[in-house]
C-alpha cells in the first residue's frame, strides 16, 4: 500500500517535470546511497550537504535528499537533517544512508568533531572524535530525522565510520569501519544492536582487515599524505543462492577501488574471504546495491574519488550466486 503523499514530498515531486530537474551528472555526491522506496514509488538519493558546490551557507551542515521517479530526472535537494550549532559532530558529515526497519526510516551518518581522542600515531594522522550515529524519521524518507541517542552508536573512544545495518535471524547488526587513522590496518567490524537501534547490544568483533586483500596499497604508496590501509563503505548483499557478499572500498594500484568479500558460513560471523574479480578499480568506489522498480539489480558508486568531480555512477549488476560482476553502465 502506498503512503499518502505529504506536502514536503509533493513540493519535491513538482520539480521533477520542470526545468529545475537535475541529472546525476549535475550532482557532486560522494558515497551515494539510493533507496528505491516501495511505499512512495520513488527513488531517494542521500548526500551530505557539503558535497553540493552551489551551497549558499557553508555553516549549513547536515544531509539532503534528491528524489526521482525514473532515476533520470532528480528534484532539487530537500534537507532531511540540519545540524544545530551545538551538535557534537559538525566538523564533517559523511556517508549518509537510510534503512527501513520495523516500519520506520533510519538515517545512518558518520560525524566528525573538532575534539581529538588522543595524540597522533607515527603516521601523523589526526585522531578526531569520529563515529556513526543513527537517527529516525517518524514522517517518511524525507525526514526530518532526529537522533535516537546522544552520541554515536559506534564505540565513542574509537575512530569509526560508514556504519550500516544488516538484519540476520531477526537480530539487527551494526557493521562499520574502524578507521586506518587509528589502527593503520583498517578493519570492518560488527556488533548486535538493541531492538530500537539505540545502542550496541554486544561487543564488536572484526570481520576482516584491509590487508586481508593481497593487492591493497597504503595511501602513502599512492602519493597521499598519510600511511594507512583503508576500509570504507561496507554494504552487505544476499545473493540468489543464499551467499552473503560484502562490497567495500580501499586503495589499489589504480587508486580507489570497490572490492567484494564472501562469508564462508553464509552468516555475518564469517569467516570472510576476499574474492575476485574486484568490481571496480579505476578511482571509484563506496558503493551500494539496490533494485529498480522494474527488477534490475543496480550498483551505484562515486567516481572519480576527488577534485570536486565526484559523481554518482550507475552500473547493471549481475548476481552469479557466489560472486557479483558489473554488466556495463545502467541507463534508465
């Protein structure tokens, strides 16, 4: 059953058939996340406000959404989260993603504070207070989203990012990256959440490290400032043969890349092995997977990985059961 169209959504939809509609090539978006929402029959692309090159107020920190009926024409951005001046993590806002859970929409966002946790390690990487916090909307995918806790759900004494949701056997799990800046060899960790997603319900465990990929490169080897092996952008997908695949990103010989790993047990607990082929190796990554309303499996990622040139890219995705492959660009 479709939800009633609320006024804010009606206003956003009205721009889709006008000269004000946007194309994906118009949008600078890092870490793109697209929700194909069955309740409204619309696509929602979430982005941090700081991505937008024409943002008028540099102090307007938060998250916004673009809306589309067809993945071609997109609305002007609609604010779904505006951070108050006293919010703990206003320095940087990264990697927003939205999950529907128990009938509500939840926004997962990585925030960074001006506060530091400790002195820098040998690499010199700043040790910012950074973590993923979960917010909830009582009014659909356009929010507004409100925090369900006072701090991040990731451990507050660790540098963490890119938290995501996976539900297994009725239990919600938090999957996130423990950042290279603290650990040197970045990890992807998981922990159960309480049923209302407000807090961890168990101790985190490590799924794998960046260096479990044989051809991973330190950022320093690629001419970047700091030494460290990156884990970014984890997203889990259940294949047609009941395999569990995780896509994630790191740096390889050609720059930022999108990798896949498989759980040998078919469960989140793993063990996890890195598998070939890599999905994308040419300076693009931080992907996620969705299915169009017509049933096409699609992966979106950003590329290139810098220079204010990042754009969402869409590719057809082939589910081979025990691995995934790109099947060429997706043109709606």
